[in-house]
C-alpha cells in the first residue's frame, strides 16, 4: 500500500577558515512531497541506533538563538499558533523528546529572540545565500514541491548559523485534531531542527522510523516529532 511522504531537505555550507573566509557548498540533501512505499521494513524507532552527521560532526558551541519572520506566515495559518509549534519543535530536539525511555543527556540549548524582518538565507530553489550572522526561521515559496530546507554554516567544528525556510504552499496542519490530508508541521520542523543542530539524513529503507529519515511517514502523521533512539544517540554524540 502506498503512503504519502514528504522528503525533507538540508543544504550545508562550510566556511573555510582562511584569511577571507569563503563559503563553499559541501553537501546537499533535498526532497519534495512524493508518493513512496517508505520504510515498511525498518526497525522500530527505539531499536535503531543509526545516525549521521553534517559537516563532519560540526555542532553549536553556544546556544542556537533564533528569530521568526512572523510576517511570512501564510494567511491560512494562525501566526501565533504556528510559532508555538515551531518553538515546540526546537524543544523536541534540545530536550531529546522520545518514547524510548532515554533520559535527556543532550547539552544542546536554544533561545527564541523574537520576531524579525530578516528572511532566511535560503532561496526558493534551496540554495544557501550569503549568511548574515542571524538564525532565522520563516516561510517562503519553495520550488519543486519542497516542504522545507535548512541551511547551516560552520567554521571548523563549530556551527555558526542556521536558517530554515518552510514552504508557503504546502498544506500544513498545526494539530492532529485539525489535520485533514495535510502535513504535520511539528513533524517536519522537528526534522529540520535536527539538521540545524548538525544531524544528517539516515536512509528511509532501513531507518525510516527515525526522525532524521528522509521521509515523513505520511499526511496527518506526527510520530517523527518524537525522536528515535538513533536521533538521540546522534545528539548525545554531538552535545
């Protein structure tokens, strides 16, 4: 039986520690809303230890302090409720929220600094534009049916900026109770926040129950808002 899944996206930029630090593309992982047989053969979320890093294990050495471009929220969504879901998604990662009985031993931190007029430094085609030293989450059109992109920049083993662009035209749901054939925002944003903290994709076929797998498990599905064992172990390794 086919199920709808959203392939998630991350673009990574490394900053070369040179006299004039220049950005260079290192890896791109992209996706779109698609039909997939998904991860029917994957182990359960709590029995899968797999994880991957972006940027060779680069991580935040201070708090990820971010702002939200509230004015970019689509008119079909309540801006305040949308922000609440995004805040919760950040907490899901830094508090290593899971159903596996794993204690929070992740030292990652975050702080919401308020709204901004700045745009995320992510183009409609998923390219990372020039970084500005500000971590911004906002909405904008994404081409090709993409639902979200996250760009990170790092110097050495330190992530120095993360920007997230969420697709304006994706049919989003903010709660399971209100969901009707839509994509759960909390599940997708939790995945994108994982990228912002340095986690990479794991394969859908063998690790599809993990939050950091390539596909969301379907419309009106929110299980990937809760981390799997591999997701937690990856965060513990980084933080």
